[in-house]
């Protein structure tokens, strides 16, 4: 089946995922007048509000997604904000003869941390030292980061600083891995930046380079904000991201590359062939006037793309609202936050009754604030004030808890 021409109807786009990480693309697709088919295993996924057709289907259930794509006669498929389904989207597009920014082969490289490490090593792209193991071999370096090579987020991820805990970390990663292996990486000490870029016919165009600001409430820190412009010299980080995209064969579409600025230079931690899941595209639009969500949609539908930045702002940030564990009973102050000077957008993802679990790298996010300022620090200060005005109450807590907690 080949997608039907848009001449007789709105073009139909399948979006894999309807969670917080997909909100920007879903909202942009709706604003464009596309017919949006969204799938997510969570029937309460917040992005469903922008969908014309909602399917409670896991983004990792490829057979079900294939049947959905055929039934809906889609013109394109996109996976913003999450890694593993990027390969599923590329295969679905190839199966139905649809345009897509990357091939299934390239997508397979980007979603496997092991295969990505192998290809980056072959191309000489700077990255941490690494090994794939199934058990502690007794000669692995510590400190290290241990994780499954085929999972996203903190599932099976452990920061190991003591040799005696390495075997347990490897066992945990192997148990979480789809393939039964663990990736042990050198721990690179240094600040982390994210290079958001868009490629067209092999031309890599860097857009925003943001700093990931964290709070030390877990082994890896919970992300409090993405701030632009970066406070660091990022030219070498951009070149490392460019080299990584070339090595992996990403010639079209968005890329999201995490780079650690180590003592001996930048190290590519991971490249994802998608828009970032932390409202990175919305931050790009606010900071540079470049509609990265729109570019990603065009690439998914096989349409021409062009980048026309406007005069850049002086500072911008996305500030995440971090929820402590508990059942959300009420929320107030959101309208007040939206009305504050410099605030472009603010949102709480989940309704009362939602249960937040232990603090993790991203799953504890209750919402976000997008803000501009006269500088990066001014934007952060404005976003902080807005976040402090959004007050959550939890069933297990006796007092209201600020979103800043």
C-alpha cells in the first residue's frame, strides 16, 4: 500500500507516541491541518488531545503499528522524542513505499547503542571507551556507566563508582536488555550539551546547542532545564555531532546528539535521529525562529525543507516541573505562570489522580515552562519564578508541594 495523494483529503500522519515527548510534533501537525493518527499504550497520554484517530497501541508493537498504518492509509510516519520506535517508523515507511528521512539501515544503527558505538569507532568519532559484556570480566574500568545497549532512559542504567557493585550493575543491565548484554562505558566527567540539528541532502545544519542543567537527586541527576545559549565553548561539540551524523549515515531529518565536554575534549554519548523529547524543538523555535517541529513533519512527509532563521533571542530555556513521588490531588497557579513576563508556554502533563513514581531522569517530569530573557540566566530566572507559582498538592503529603521541589 502506498500513501494516497493529498489532492483529495488532508495528508495523514502516523505519530508513534502521544506522551509529553511527542506534544510539540502533535500540536504542530494539528496546526498544519494534517489528519493525525497517534498511538500510545497509555490511554491517558496527553498528546491524544491533538489526534484525530487515537490507537491504544504500544509504540514497540510493530505488527500492530503496521496494521494501523495500512488501515489508516497514512502518508507519513514520525517518531519524536523516543528512540526504539525510530527504527519501526523507518521500516513501516519502507514497507508501504512512503517517503522517510532515514533508511531502515540507518535507523537500526541509531537505536542500538552497541552498533552506534561500533560505527563511531570505525569512523574515528570521539566517544567514551566502551565494552559489551554479559558478566563482570574482572578487568573493566571503574568508575563506569553500565546500561543495556538497546533501551532508552534509565531502565537498567547504573553509575558504578565502586568495583564491588559492578557485577550487580551488569546483571541488572543484562536483565533489562532485549539482547541479554550490557554496555560498560567509561565515565566522562564534565558538562553535558545537546546539539539539535537538521540535515538536508547530507548538509548538517546545527541549530541550538543547549546545556542540560541537573539536580543531584539521583545517580545521574534529574534534568531541571535545557538552557540556551550554552555557557561553554561548543564548536568542537558541534563538529563531533556532525561527524557522528555522517558516520551513522543520517543525511536528512532532525538529530539530537548528547555530547559530554570531557577534560580531553568532547565525547559523543549518543545520537538520536529524531527531535528531542524535552521540548527541544519548541526551544529552537523560541530562540532562533526555526520551526524544527515543522521541518521534522516535512521530512516525514517527503516535502521540501528549508531553514530560515530569524534574529536570535538573547536567552531561552525549557524549565521542567519536577514532581516528587505521590498521587497528584490538585494543581493551581498555571494561568498565573503563563501570564508572567517572558513566559511563552507552560503546561502540566497529567491530571489529578496521576501517580508519580520515584525520581528518575525524565519520568518524574510533571510539566514544563518555556521562557525567553535578556540573557540565558535571565530566561532561567523567569522560568524559575513561573515554576514556583505552579503548586502541586499530593494525596500522601500534608502540605502543597512546589513544582520546584
